């Protein structure tokens, strides 16, 4: 049985799933987003949904794969608009902060400044499958009968701690389902889609999203972000050094004595983060690249230091000034925002990325998978207490010292 965005449960795995689900994806309680806890990072206001889909026309779809006790992976697709993306390309740019990754299609974006397919996220060893699926899907779209070259854009993170990644469980159908199931509106977050098996800063990670809408006096533009979080570091939430206080932070085994009841060792501090950024601001590819460069500042706010083994990629696009594949004239008249007026978008990007990462952490549920590995959901009540202590002007020693 295949479902999107719900997990896929093949009949052959039903018995194993019955045993695996209670320890992995069986939590039914609704987990909060950051603002549900009364935490509003930054100074700019979010859009109505606080999601990448606040940028008009943008859609998101997931395929979540949970099979037996060892497959915990999936696909997430971001579709720039509701038309034929190949025939109406969008201005785009990429920024590679740390290139330990297997992303596909980024070089043509850098060269031409356009995006011509949905952006698909999955796991490291399934990039090839996803590329071929995006190519096949694009060729099959009405109006693309004469197309002979497609630049499929696929990003990844390695979910091999929870997922039997060598099994390469993602199929072309799973990719197509995520693209065709993409929709506007609220975006499912946490342990779903390409975030089903990922980790974050010592806990379960996943898919997160957020947005910022500039006031009319600054242009009224919207920046929306979606992240696939899968990295280590030292968790910081709105300035609170949460990772230290909870005893989970980078290089802790070298910096603090071990204690009784230490949690099971999880993934190393490496990992990756894919960031997809959308805006309705009329930006040139050059200014989109400048915006994309600021995105990793949002990662830093959450505690990332971009470990040697981390692949940190940003794919940014604008829904304005689409470029037709077939040109009827050699020139085009477009409206572009001058560089001097892009700074508010820089701030919006940093804030949205920070909040999207934290939403991916808070919304993710505990997941068990390959070889009995478990990644715990972040302890929300602990964060609530820290926030209350700060509001009351009280402090507590970090790391139990």
C-alpha cells in the first residue's frame, strides 16, 4: 500500500511494522511549533501559515516510507508554481556552504540562473533514482514533448543511522507521488518525507518550515523556507543554550565527565542541511545568491558549525519574472529590486531559516529504526521550563553543574 504523505506500509512488512511502530512513529500527541511555545525569534512577522507556502504558488508534497524495522526514509518535493515549471522557469541561485554532499543540478542553476524542475529532497543513496524520476516526470508533462534536456534538481541528507540506506528503498513512484501530491497551505513537519530518518543537534530532526513577510514600507515581500535538518552542534533556542543545559552538545565527551544514565550514543556531529528558499521579491539570480548566502547564518543561530562531514546547501528561487523556455523575442522587460533594497530580505532569510530548523526539531517524533537505533523527540517540557525561568529572571546551571 502506498500513501502520500502518510507512511507506505507494504503487506510483506505488516508484521514487522506492528512491532516497530510503537517504538517509532506511534506517538499521536500533537507536537508544537516554536510559536506555540510563545517563542518568536527575530523581529519580523511571519506570513499567515509561517511556511514556505506563504509565497503564492509554492507547493510542498511528501512521500514517507516506513517499512518493517529498518526503512525510515522518504521524499519531499517543493514545486515553485502550479504551471509547467520547465516551460516557465523561475529565477534561481544556489549557495554551497560546505560541499560534503551529493546534490544534483546545481551547476546549471549557477550557470544560467534558472530552475526548471521541482526541487526534490531524499536520502544520499537515492539521489540517482530521484534524478531519473524528475527527468521522466518532466518529460511526461503536456507541452514537453520535444524536450531533450532536463536539469533535475535533487538534494539529500544521510539518514543511515535510522534507515537501511543501502537498501535504496525510494522508488521513482515515490518521487512522482511527492511531486504530484504537492499542495499549497499548511506543510506537514517533523518526521515526514525526506526528514523521516534524520537527526538534529542530539535529537530527532526532520522537515521544518517558516516564513517572514516584510512590512509594506520595506516592499511587502515574503520569504519562505523549508529545511531538511540532519546536523549536529550545540542547540540554541532564542539565545537559550539548551543543548548545554540538557547535556547534549558537540564534543561533550571531550569537554565534560561522563555521568550515570548517559543516553545511547547517536550519530556523530556531522550530517547535513538542505535549505530551499522561495520569495516573491523580484530578484535577479545574483541577488538571489546573496540572499542564499545569508541562509546559513540562520543555521548558526540554532547551533550549527557546519562540521567537516556536513553538506549544507541552499537553493533559492523567486516566483517573479519567470523565463519562458521558448522565447518569442530576444529581450525581456522585467522589474528587479535594486541591491540597496535587498537587506530586509537578508534579515527575513536568517530569521526564517532559524525558525524552520527549530520547527523541524519540535515537530519531530521519536523514531526507532535500523539495528534498534532510536532518536528521541526533543523534550518540549524542558524547553518550556527554560523559557519560564528566563521570563521570571531566574537561571539554572548548565549541564547539571
